[in-house]
C-alpha cells in the first residue's frame, strides 16, 4: 500500500473484522436485503480519521425506518469506534454522482 503509513494500514486491518461483523449482524436480520457494507474514507488522515461505512440495501422503500433499526442493531458493536454508518439503497448507489462504489463492468457516473 504505497503512500500509507503503518498506523493507517493497521487501523484498516483492524477494521476489517468489525466491518465483517457489521455485515453478518445485518444479514441475520435483513437476509438478502443487505447488498453490501462498503468502507470509504479509511485512513485518509492517518489513524485520526473516522471510517464511513455504507450499508447498501436492495430497496429504498423504508430506508429511514431501516436506518434507525440498523443503528440500534449496531450500537454496541460500533460504540467507542470511529465508524459512521450511512444507509443507502442499491438504486441510489448505482446512480450516485460520487465515486463511492464502482461496479465491475459499469461506467461510473461522475
């Protein structure tokens, strides 16, 4: 990882188990409605920055309600960690004008 100091690399590797656990817990509740959990903004400012994680759900139908429920499910897991959870629908993510997620074989919309 060129250009990364050891602190940010360590911070990232320490987050992988947490992100995997976030996805596991959400899949236990939401099943295949969870498309993915995508980290972004990881280690941009060394070990001092927070990490944003986009929780991608298949449907936007009840996103606000789902977001509250997801925060409640993850409260204890992310307590004391610099992780910000953002809930987004798969459709909104695919049509976003910002480069959070580029699907294989698709052209980004920036």
